[in-house]
C-alpha cells in the first residue's frame, strides 16, 4: 500500500541519529523517514527485497527511491520519484496529508563519506518514536569487500579487519551514541542534549578479548557486572531478535559485505520503565479481550475448548509476537485487533493499539549486498551475528 508523504527539498534536514557517521543523510520534517543518498547497487537490493519476505521483517521499511537533484524528465525516465521544486504549486491534500510524494513499498547508514549521487532511498527512521534513542552500529563480517572492489581497497579493508575485531569475530563496533542525561553536559564529552558519541576509532580500539566492554558501555553497565532489571530485559529481546535473524539468513543465499546491525533502545531510564509498564497493561487488556471473545456464552461460565483461539498463544510473550507486533521483532507497532463478536455493528472501526518503543534491531547498509542463488548462506555474515549473540548472552547472564 502506498504511503503518502510530501515535502520540498528545502524542508529536508540533516539527519542527526547516524551512529557511525555518513555525510549527506537527510530526514523529512516529521522525523519518520530517512533519505539516504546511495548507489544503484543498494537501490537494486532494496527493490529486490520483496522476493525475500522473511528478510523484510529484519530491515527498515523501504518506501521507494527519489531523485534529489535530477531534472524531472530524466528522473521520471529512470523510474525515480522527484521532489517538487520551490517554484512548483503547493501539493494537493490527500486524506489530510499533502500528497505530492507518493512512494511504495531499511535505517541509518554506516561508515563512509558523502556519496556523490542524486539518487536516494527513502527508509523508515528506526529511531523514530523513542524519547532518547541509544543507537549502536555493529559492522558484520571478517571479509568487508565485495567481488567488484578494487585491489587497493581490498588490501586496505583487509588491514582494518586484521587490526580489529572484524577478523577474529566477524564484527566491529562502527559507532554509537548513548544518552547520559542532560545534567551530564560537558562530562565525558557529553553534548548539550545529554548524548555521548563514539566514532569508528572507539570500536577499533578493542580486541576479541575486550570487545564486551564496548557493549557494556552501550548498555551503560558497570564493567564486569551482569545486566539487571529492564536493561536485562532489553538485552534478552535483542538476543531473541538476533536468533530470529540468524535463522532467516541461514535459509537465504546472499552476500552482504560491510552490512551492519543497528541496535536502538530507549535511553531515558524513566521512559524505558514507563514503556514496559504500558506494554504490560496493553497485553493484559488484549488477553482480557481475547478471553472475552473466546467465550461464546458471553460470560455465563462455559469454557472454550481452545483457550488459545487456535494460535497457541498462552502467555504475554506469545501474544506480543502473534498479535502485538506488526513485524515480529519490534515495538511501537500499529495493530488492528478485530472484535469477533457476531453482534458487532457493521462499520465499527477496529481498535488500534500502539505499543511503546522499547527496542528495535535491524539490518542496514546494503551497498555491497546481493542475492547469490546456488552459493549457499552467507557464512561470513552469520559468523558476526552468532558472535554478537554470544556477547549479549554473556551480558545478560
């Protein structure tokens, strides 16, 4: 289904939630979209993803491609969408939303400098919906170059891998930002809005033996102390997401060189606590609704033969995965819950449930990714995912 958005080029703003540094990335005024300049190879990968439905859940939502600077006729001939120029008339309103830019059926880029191109992909901003998102970019793979990479660059990337955790573990912290609290401005390089940034040199300082310290820093844990409370819950959710992702990639035949894992979780501690409470309350209400809908006697004491309504969900976690999330590995999802009452009036709108943003994990950066039928799964990529899972398992205890 097409998503209708409209904005002029002059309204696009620099995107400030890039964990690993990538010049030229833009955002729309709402902050819900990321406009990432990219090469044709990355556009091709996103456009081919529909043939791999299991992978779709693990990447940012892809809305389409646009041209940031080409002439309209040229861009349209290439099949791209075009941002209206400043001299164009105001866009029409469609369903209450300005509708010039219509893109059809995923976040933050990692590494590299500015890409000199007018082409860009429009992606979901994975960090949208969080009050203070803590963001971590983990680059995967011991081999970081694709087959078409020039020899000089291969040598350079091999040297980086050899000198960092990329070679032994198949992963490297490429960058991150964590919320320290507004009162910490000036302490440990915290910015006025309370964030501390870690660039690529930070991740390159670790060895295979010390890399867990970087993840401890991301989750703001005391060195050598296991996670507790809500942070432990967050880490365990990331572990579940990593295992689901691993299961999917094992069944695909692809090569994703220099792709990354993008971790995001709520960095404001009070907001994180509140989000878990809100989520629990929503699940309780949904459980109650499912129970009511399964009772054909309308509460007179009779029981339904199948208390799970045929989906096997008998606890809150199962409900979250089967009903409460739109993509199976994130929160903040819009969910339609249908009322099964036969006496429901026609035309009554489905109840919309919005889960709070707690954590999200997505695969990103596909400039050197392709599908490779007949070549088997991407062992280089899977090696990094598995070691990331081991590290987080160690933190969670």
